[in-house]
């Protein structure tokens, strides 16, 4: 009996009558090998609404996205771009377009968490110089409206 308990704790599962280990199998529905339900998981999902929350479409949520054009091909890096635009607010994600050789293609997108941060970045950075070029900073348009 004590030997079975030690084996169970080492292997992480029950032992059959033959002495073989029975692995714990979990299905996608949250039921274990013995059919035990996991109500704490279901309660958490329902309470917090993790699986019932509507998903946000990236293409529809462009109100906090800005497009930066007329960037220098040789000198523009992601670190430099983030250091210039992070003072205006928290950046959700960014994209610096590059060609096959790794050089900047001249434009980038920055997505802020807050629309006011995007508007502040546009107001402050549009028309300013960077690497001998005048940047154009504007709200990003959805791909179907271009």
C-alpha cells in the first residue's frame, strides 16, 4: 500500500492492478481520466467571461493607430522609432516595414493603447525632421479605405 502511494506521487497518477502506470488524460472539455469535472475552471470562465467576450478585430480598431511615412531607408531602426514615439503613451504594438535586405521601406505603423496618445504623437511629430527627412505622421486608415 505504501509502495503504491510512493509510486503514485512519483509518477503523478494511479497504478493499475498489474502494476502499470495509468496516465491522467484530460480532454478539451476539462474532464479527467475518471470523468471528474472541473467546476472551478468553468466557474472562472463564466465569471470572468474569458471565452464569451467578443474579439476585437485589428482592422476595425484603427482609432489608436498611426502611420509614419517618409522614413530614411538606412538609418531607421525599431529602437530609434520606439524611443521617438514612446513618450506620448504606452505602445501596444509596432511595425517597421523592411525589404529583403533588412532596410526600412520608408514607412511604419505604431498602435497605442489610448487614442489621446496617438493624437498627441501626430500633433507633435507630423512635419518634424528625422535623419534628413520630414516625417509625415497621420492616423492609419483601414486597408479597405485606402
